C-alpha cells in the first residue's frame, strides 16, 4: 500500500532542499516500478555504495552504464533474437533500462560482471572546498590581515 505524502510544508520552511523534495515528490507519484532485473543496494563504507544487479544471460557488450548529472542508467539489450522454439521460457531476455537517482557528488567508480551479477561501485567524493574546515580565532590584541586592512580604510576616510 502506497501513501501519498504532501511536501508543501517542507517547501515553505526549507531553503536549498528543493531538488531533494522534488525527487521525493516524483518518486511518490510513480505508480508501478519495473523491478526487473532484480538488484540490491548496499552501503559498503562511509562514502561507498554498491549496486548488485542480476543480469543472467546478458554478455558484457550487451550491457551499458551511463551517468549524467545525478542520474545513472543501467541498460541491457540482447544482441540477437533467439529463434528457438520454447516449451517454457523462464529466463527473461527482454531489454531493460533501470534508472537510479544519485545524490550530489556521487560518482560511478567501477563496474564488474561476474557469474551473471553486475556490480557497480559508487563513491561520494565531496570537493575539497565543500568539506568542513577549521577557522582559526585570533587572540585579543592580535591583528589579522583583514582587520589591518579595515583599519587602514578607516584612517583614509576620516
């Protein structure tokens, strides 16, 4: 059972979270998501994530991974059509395109296909200028570069 959430109060009281709220609102509107092929998402470390997708029957050259901004698309397309006569067909070989919304600064760092499992490694790489930094506080009587410039400007204005 899916419930629809109203994000209007968050839009009124938050600044700078509009992209995240829009993404949450868009996912709540999705009626039915195609869950094929099946996949797992795991957190492998503080800033490391891994998506493992079951793609049995697909060769490496029949799979594609692309990332544009904050969206990663994993797609698969069988190269040739199998013309065999099936009495029962339980192994799906249909084309697929699975979309994943990625947070800011998440990058795909590698992918591996082994025994029918496609493993995609992702990492959050925060730019140096966005990381927290410590600001030194000057002691009483100690002059900083910025304070000295302000004093000089004050003298010329008087």
